[in-house]
C-alpha cells in the first residue's frame, strides 16, 4: 500500500505507465487518478516557481504506487520508489541480476515485479536496462 509521497509539486506534464496503459497528461485539465504499473518509471516536467516555463525533467522509479493530477499539481505516492538522483546504479544492476536469477526463466523474469523495478531504477538513472 503506497504510504509516502515520492514527489509532489506543480508540473506542466507527466508521463507514466498505469495499469490501464501508458499515459501522458498535460496539467491544468480535468483531475486524473491512476494506479501505477508495478515496476515502472514516471517522468515529470516540473514548473519553475514563478515562471511559465518548465524545469529539468524529474524521473522516478516506482515498485508500486498512485499518480494524482489536479490542476497543475502532480503527486506520486509509493511505498517503494526512488528519484533518479537517489539510484545507486551498481546496486540496481546487482538487484537486476539477482531478481533475474531468482525468477528462474526468461518468461518469469519478464513478469517479475522485482526485475521490472530494478530496470525502472536503471532507466530513471539514465542507464540501459
């Protein structure tokens, strides 16, 4: 159960994978609430305070969570997740190797939430996964 705010703030756009499929949401529209796909990455284009232009893209990896967009406000809630700058790349690679080995088969690895989350952390950090 997602119990903490991974990221919250004003944004112009958010791109995420929900259980209903990939979504790209421009803020300022009707409110949106979505359940994030397990082991996915979220991309957020934050607004710069006091300006109409966007700041540097924020990327986050989530094991599970929710996405809420209301007006220009975006919130990402997750019990397990991290922002790109917090990803330890060698640890994420090691976690991917371990999760892939524990899955037992390539088909099982593709369905494993732990494999997906390790890959999401690597993608968030700008690495190939």
